[in-house]
C-alpha cells in the first residue's frame, strides 16, 4: 500500500503528491556469492553456505586452489574461483581475517580405493552448477555427484545425490581443518545403524589462542549405510574419520553442540526436519529477517548491494546456546541462560562502529542478548572481551570495543532490565585490565613503551567517552574523570606536523615520523588513517587541525588521493574502506560544515567500493561491519558509535526504510542524481543541524532530503 504525503510538508505549498512506499528486501534478490573472492587485502571472506540469522550451524564448501590454499584467502573456508571442494564442514566465520571452526567435513566419494585425506578425496566442482541463496546451497561435481545444503539454528542438513557407478558413499573426515588451523583429536561412536556421534577438538587461528574448541556432533542418515569403515590417526597418516557406503539420494543431518553429546542429540531432535522442509523454513526465516530493510528505486547495482548488505549484516555473532538453554562459558563450565540467549564470536574491534549501532535500532531485543552475553563473558573470564570466539578470549586487535558496545547499547535503551549502575561498575573494573593503567591515569595517553600506542590511545579514549555517557545517565560522580580520560588523545596531536603521532614516555615525539608509514604506533594503518579517528570529540579534532577550513582541506586530500587508486588488493595509504579505523571519515565533513562533501564522498564509497558478485567488497566484511556501513549510508545517516548523534548524509534511493524499535525510520530523497540537498525535514520539521539525535529516530521518524 502506498501512502499520500502532502507536498507542502516537503516544499512549502502545493497539491498533494503520491510517493511510493519502500519495498522489503526480497530473499530471492540476495546474491550470497558477493564478497567470496578477490586477492590480498581485498578479499571479502564471505561464504555462500546456508545458515539462519546468527545461527550456530553454518555448513558450507571448503575449497582449494589448483596448487595451494593460502589461509588469508580462505578464512571462511571458501573462495569462489577455486576449482576444488575438499569437503563440506559444519561451521565457519563470516567476513573475518582469520580462519576458524571448519570441523567434521562430509564429502561424497567413489570408494574404488581408500580416500582418507583431502588430497585423495577432494573433487573438482562444476562451477556452472553452483547455486545458493539465503538458507541453501547446491553444486555438482565432475562425474555427476551433487551436494545440497541447508540448515536450522543448530543443525546442518546435507543431501547428496551420489555417483551412478562404483562403490559410493560419504567420507566423514574428523581431522579436516581450515588452513592455518590444527586438528587435535576426535571420537566417533555408533549409536545405531543410522546414527553416529562424537566430538572434534581443534585449534583455530583465533580459538587456538585460548587452547582451542571442542565441538560435539550427532550424524543421522535417512537410511542405514550398507557398510562402514573407520580409521584413526595411528593407522591413517594422521587422519581420523569414516566411510559410509551409500547409494542414490542420501539425506544427512548433523546436530551440533559445544556443551556435550547430549546437547547435540537434543538439538538435533528439537530441530529435525526433512531437507526440503528445513530449506523452506530457512528461506521463510530469512524473508522475515530481511524485511526490516526496504527501499524503492535505485539502479540494479544499488539494489543488489542493499540485498547483499542486509544479508551479511545478520550473519554474526554466533548462537552458542543449546535448545535447553545451556552453553559453555569462558570459565569452561556449563551455564544456563534463563530467559535469554547466549552468543559468541564478536568481531568487536570492527562491529562496534556500524553493526552494533544498527542492532540498537533494528533489533534491540537481540542486541540485549548480545550485551548480556558479553557481560557473562566478563563475569566468567574476569574482563569484558574485545574479540571473543567460542569459549574464550583471543586478544584480537586493540582497545576496549566490548566495553564501548555495552555502554553504547545501554545508553540507547537496550536491555532495560539490566541495572545500569551495576553494569557501569563492571565496565570500570574491566577497563584497567586491557591497558597500561598507571600510564593512562598519569598521562591520559599511552607512550611508545607499549606497542600500538597511538591506536590504543584513540580506541581507549573513544571507549571512555561512551562509558562517560553511561555514567552521566546513572548520575555517577565519576563521570567527569572518565570524560577527561576520553580527551587525553589530544596530547598526541602534533600541531606542527598536522597528525596524531606517538610520544615517548618522557613526552618527546618519536623520531623518524613519516605519515604514510604503517609503523608500530598504528595498528593496521598509518598516521593518515588514525589522525581522523576521534569522532567522539569531533569539535576538538577539527580545532586541532586548524579549524573547519583547514580540516576540510586535509580530509579532502585524504579522499582525493585514495580516489586515484582503484586497486583493493593492497591497503590504501590514504582512505582505506577495506579496514575500520577511518570508515567514519566521510561523515566528518558534515561536522566541519561541509555536508555536501560528506554526500559526495559517501556516494563515492557506495559506488566505487561495493559491487555485486564475488569481488564485490573492498576487504574483509568483518562479521558484517562493511555491510552495516553500506546500510547506514544508503539510508542517509551514519552513527557516531558511543554517542547519541547520527550524521546526516543523503539516501541512496528515493525511499529507504529500516525497522526502528516499535516503528519505522524512513528516509526520502526528492531529487535526481547530481542534485544538491537544499532542505531537510524531520517529521515535517525544518532541520538545519548536521546531526540528528537518537531520541528522534529510536521509534521511527520520516526524514526528507530535498
């Protein structure tokens, strides 16, 4: 149904005109192969296998190149251009720069000779037959076999059409791991003629940092294998697995748990379904999840980017709770989540900037569970994590993004049942454990005595600003000192050089400064990237650069130099959208009085850094971070994480809609490509400020750009 909006609300007077209503993202329009290929630092690390929104089960193809398989190009297990499939494992991460999970692989084989290792049983895929969509995947192999996948929340469902000739069946490879991962041990026990259960222990690139993970599984066949052959490392060159002799069309269900085998059995029993029934249910769930995003108009590329971004934004974190509420915590003990759901795998150094602010708006109830999960990790492990995976800390990246995410969520009304004062206390107790607290308190910044000192100072300052806002909300007397800590980064700005630089413990500047060097004081970036990374203190950031005009000139150079380089496979020395420290930078123009340049460069990023297809992302999606960036920008606003402010840009479509609490946030663009925005109204009210506050959009609003 379309709605009549009086035109006088938009341009002052005149007759009413009919404006089209946004159309929800269609599940059939999602290209799940977007971001599944590319080279070097430009790889998106997406995967095309099925899952549910934030699901535990993520089965998918693990591929190999013709001669080698670089781990950095296979962090999700999959690369679209690879010719070989080594098997279909049960879990993986989305969009990360590290590979993990990827256990218990199934593979259809012709058993003319024992095939116990990947190099023996891998198969060449028929790329022309590879198809997938939200909730399903299908591919055929040279020789005629076919593999199909779907999933429920905790169960991976496989359907194999086996080869017509020869003794055929499935290999279950328990020693299968992703590149740069390590198999530890496994077990496999027959329950009955159609059911086997066991465990796999492994050390992934990140999970290995806390000792690895143990996953429990139950494998259920729809028909009993005619024979079974098993092997263990002692008699099979390190391999551990089984061959199940089967013919024809075979359906297999793999129930998963990180608690115990009983949990895997219960999860499978609760979610058991036919393959076709599970696929239909998965597509229906994705249709519902994607309906919180809608748009009308725009070209085919923009529509494709919208659909892919909406899908990718809802893949992580990872469900880690069994159907009975049990989960394995950071203390390795089994806990029960009563009345809520526990999740893990938070790529927080990335996601706090765009994805978690998106959840504050479109999914506050789910975000409440994410917050409770992070707090539980802090209770069980002793500190709030910054990159938790599975059952432990990975120590990945820097700063206090977990603290920032929690504080940001609570000041946006998420999880109203939580005691804000008690949470604030937990955050304040956790903060000293992640930084050199003595130096931080004494100086207000970190020196070269600590690696990554500039990056850490800026991250901690941003986090402290969010905590200060939470302290203000609960009326805590420590708000002032916390806020003062959030401003200490200013002492690292060298006015003469025009950049944020590293200082030695005695306060002197570190020698040998070169702003384009990706040197130690900066983490995954250089002085150009980090000298704009204080959006929580934008007024001072602009002032330190010499005022609005000088700031805009410097920021323009940052983008202009980046625009000359179309190559994504290597980090840009200037604006680099494939990594997080400066992805907010286009929206700083508006805060310096140049919203026209915010719109120009945001549109450039949307159009030049996102594409449909396997090479459609400019770098790791980092669990949905780049996807969420596109969704915000396409809607015409952008969050300053940890604050109540959203910078206004320009919608990518004539109309965009996102769920907002109990209502809808709709943004409209009344103009043509190339037109300038000359007027903005919010619910009919003239709006002249470059930002809009949370309270104006939290439960819906209509923002019109003319």
